[in-house]
């Protein structure tokens, strides 16, 4: 086989299937139909004279030959992308580029207002689309270019470039005047008293559910919702409490009507980071927006 026989898109397809272990997901990341992706894999298999991937539970597994090729293919694609982008110029004031960013609904509440204020001055034509993804899909989406950045506390997202933006911790938000806050408690006494409360939680924010589980408070959970943004109104109108990041809770508390308590949860402290793929860090637009985000949000 000679390199002249290889279509670059076949290598991109190989890389996507290798990373996702799923032909359908790889096709989606590359904006292909599944039949087109399957045909492309067949062409590549014939050229390389190896099956490359075999069926496995829920997807495919690479052959030994595919494992040997994977690092070289990924490195070659990254080198080519970097070289193609080096000469490009990004002019933020004139750009109307669309950036796609993973954020949860909590992330949107925390980051979008300040980000859009900064972009209005620095890059008024630039467009942002938020695309919430399951944590297991984020690294592949960054690496494929489906999204440009991911915000959040994402400890399970591996193989990404990242910079820490701020430190945060989980607290409990209650309505102002809640009977629970009248006795003054702190430390272990406050932690022990949490079984007096009933809670509302968000299914997609698994770390808050994990805290309730660690404290053996699952039986005190009265409402589990899919989204965060309805919770403040629920908390304000009931005696339910919600475990949530302090940065967001302080925004609501500043407007009045809420109280924050800070029990010493195990693993309550966490860091919010900005994630991106090494494959695209040389892109001038991505590099400019990344630095802008760091300038706006990094704790000084």
C-alpha cells in the first residue's frame, strides 16, 4: 500500500471510530450517515488489509493493527491541523464565527452573563452556542471539533487540555427564615443535623446526588428534577433544601430571599476548569477565545 492511495477523510474516520469505539457515534461526529461511515471503513480495511475493528458489546473494539496505527494517525492529523491553522489570522472585532461550548444549566447561569458582556465589547459579531453533553461524550466531541470548549467540574473527562478558572464548594441553599437556620450550628453538629431537612436535587448534577448518598440522606429526597433552573423558586416557596455550588447560590442570595449554610461535606471543594482539545489549540480563533475566557474568569 502507498500513501497516495489513502484519503485523508478515511484517517479521520479511523480516528473517530477508534476514539468512540462506535461506528454510529463516529459517523455523527463527522456529519456522515452510518452507511457512508461503514463504506469508508470497508475501503480502509481493504487498503490496510486488516479488519481494524471487530464487533463488541455496544460497539466495536480495535484490532492489534489498529492499536498500532492509532497514535501515529492522531499525531499526523494534529500536526496537519496545526500547520494549516498557523497562518490564519483571527480578527475578533470583524469575526462572526460560531463557537460551541459544553455547559450545564448551572454553568450557563454562572458563566454566560459575564462572557457575553465581554464579547459584546471585544467581538460583537461572534456567536456562542451552548451544547450540553453527557460527560462520557465530552472528550470525543472536543477532539472531533463538534464542540470547541467545555466548562465545568469534569473529573471524568480525560485526555483534554485544561486550565482552572475558579474554586468552588458545595453548600445547601434554603429559603430565608427557614426554621433550620435558627439554631446556630457549625462543623460536625451542622453536618449531623442535615437529616432534619428534606431535599430537592437535579438528576444531571450527579455530584450533588452523590453527596446526599454519602450522608445517607436519600430517603430525605422529596423531588428529583431534570434541570436546575426551577430549583430556586421551589426552594424559596417550600422548606426543601438543595445542595449546589456556592458561586451560584451567592447570586440568588444576593437578590434576597435565601440563606446559605456550609456543612463540612466530604469532598465539598472542587475546581471549575475550561477544557479543550490539543488538536485545536493552535487555531487562532480558539486561542483568542480561550485567552479571553481565562482573562474574564480566572481568580486573581
